[in-house]
C-alpha cells in the first residue's frame, strides 16, 4: 500500500491523499450521441475507406503499367521479327533464286 501526500501550492497545507478513490469516467462530450456517431464515422472514413480506396487505385495503376510494359515489349519483338523477315526475304530474292545455293567464299 502506498501513502500519498501532497502539498497545496497556494496555502502550503499538506494534503493526505489516502482517502481518495481514483476512477476513470468518460466526459459528457464522449457519451453524447452526436459526438459518438461523428467519431465512429470519421474513424471509418479516415482509417478504413480512404486507405482501402487508395490501395485499390494504386494496385490498379500498377497492374495497368505492367500490362502496358508487357504489350510494348511484345510489340517491339513483333516489329523486330517483321524487320528480320523483310531482310531475309530481300536477301533471298535479289541476287540468287531460291532454289540455288551460294558458293562458299574462298581465298
């Protein structure tokens, strides 16, 4: 058991605090129905709905970016293959007919 003593700052009188009971009670504002509704709804919006909406939005943007990057990469590969086919076709049709083979280069 603790013995609490305190000196009053104004009168200098020593107060014995052993006779007091400590308890916690909500203030009238905290128990008011309007404040309680406001507090609960604001917590729901600030800590629930806004973070969830931001998470959904940012994840959708990341997904779109990954999808667009993949499409650009596939299109670049497709364009490169087209160029290679054009080069091969132009090499095959210009100097030599398709059926004949080139002679190996010798010194």
